[in-house]
C-alpha cells in the first residue's frame, strides 16, 4: 500500500510502497479516508529517521469486523504509534470511535489530536464557570477548538492571534476579547492555555492570577523561557506552571465519540480551512508550518 514517509535529506516527505498493516489482537483495521496535519507531526519530521511514517489522526472505514466494530463502519481513531498518513492502518480498539453520519471524514480527522487536546485541557482545568481564561495560538488548530470548549464550559475567553485575518471568527466561536499580542490581554486569568512558548510563555506567567494555572502544552516558537521564583510575587502567588500532554488518561474512544457528537449537533466547529487530496501533502505542510491557514489543514486519501 502507499504511505507518506519522512525524507529528512530533502527536508520533506515522499510517497512510498510499504507493508500492509497486520492487525494484532485488540486492533481494528481501517481504510484511511482523511488525516489532518498537526504542528507536532511537522516538528517531529526533521529529527526522525528516513522512512519514518508520520500521522496520528485517522478518519476512515473499518475493513474487517473486529473488537466491536463492523466492516464498512465509519470511524475516527487516534494512532499513537504514528503511521496514519497511509492507505490503511491498524489501531487499538480503545482508541477508535464510531462516527455519526452527520460528521464528514475531513471534520473527523481533526478530532484525535487537535480536539482531544482541547477537550482534555478544559477538563483538567476543573470548573471554568465564571472563570477568566487566556488562549494563545488561538487561531491555530487546537486554539480555535479550545476557545469554543472553554467558552461552552462557562469561561470568559480572551484569544491571542497574531494575524487579524486568521483571527476572523474567534468572537463568534466564543471569545469575549481577541488581541493580536499577549501583552495586550487584560489579566489576571484563572487559566492560561499556552502553546507558543518563549516570550509568550513569559507573558503568560505575568498574566496568571494568584493560584491560577498556566498550562504549557506546546512550544510553536521553539524559543525557551526563563522562569524565576521571585516573579510570582506581586499578584501571581501560588500560581501553577503545568506541563500538559493530551494523552494523559485513558478513554480515547469515548472522548472521540463525545467530540464527534458535538460536531454532529452543530456545537463544535473544528475549523477546517484547507482540504486537499494527499498528493498535495507538501503544500499542506508548508501552509501549516508558515501559518497561512487558520484552524486545520486536512488531507483526503482515495
Ligand atoms: N501537549 C500536547 O499534547 C499537544 C497536543 C497538540 C498540539 N500541541 C502543540 O500545541 C501547539 C499548537 O498546535 P496546533 O496543531 O494547533 O498548531 P497550529 O495549528 O500550527 O497553531 C499554532 C498557533 O500558534 C500561533 N503562533 C504564534 N506564534 C507562533 C510561532 N512563533 N510559530 C508558530 N506558530 C505561532 C499560530 O499563528 P498565528 O497566531 O499567527 O495565527 C497558530 O495560531 C503546537 O506547538 C503543538 O506542537 C501539543
């Protein structure tokens, strides 16, 4: 079958013939119909070996009935073992969920990484009812979904998006305020969802209120941040700087099912703004890398 493989020598990816997946006990064999491109996958490409196969998101159709899923069933799944940018993949059944008819494959492809990360960040925050939250990278794949889920949970959301065109629609999605740089945000905040790193993380630590939490869940800028004990005095006492990864906890399948229901009910807009056949993979990688898309870029297969 065909798959996209890493070619670090050329600084990109290529198509290659690879072995068919052989589902182990407890796995479901899926024909992949769509994947989305995550910044994390792009960040992993240069440091990974030649031939490494990227891809965490899976939206597709079950090929063989097994483990509670039936052949022909439309599903969404998370492949933590990478390799979903391929025609077929085998995924552990606990990371697979049935897809309602109302949810297209392109929308579904955004759920395993981007939407699951947003869901779990919000859940880890405890109650957000009446809380003030700040979302950096709010025009990005995770950010747009975070704005919606935090707002739906009752928070007053401030969104940071550097570019006015990409920030379009964030108010309608639930942001009470949209700013083009973090230092223009009106703190203090009970929770900050921070994924840019560098000076953005430094500013987040200046904007978190006493006992609040800065969730550091990414470093899109690639810059580091000095952190000092004394900077927490003067209004940030007992604040928490928390490292966050979305695979914390189990229950991937049920969480994907919950997210798919939100999309089906029209309560979650996953923000797909680029959808092309996977032959255009390099174009999608460039668009996400250089942030010329708002929200998510999706590749369709077959
Ligand atoms: N911890 C986890 O489990 C987890 C899970 C998923 C993603 N992540 C991380 O979370 C971050 C967001 O992921 P994503 O897939 O939503 O990425 P994305 O779609 O590329 O969004 C990144 C956002 O950050 C903004 N940004 C601000 N400064 C930036 C800079 N210097 N370089 C690049 N982007 C910058 C972008 O641009 P504009 O403001 O210009 O629009 C964009 O809105 C990434 O760092 C990713 O690796 C972590």
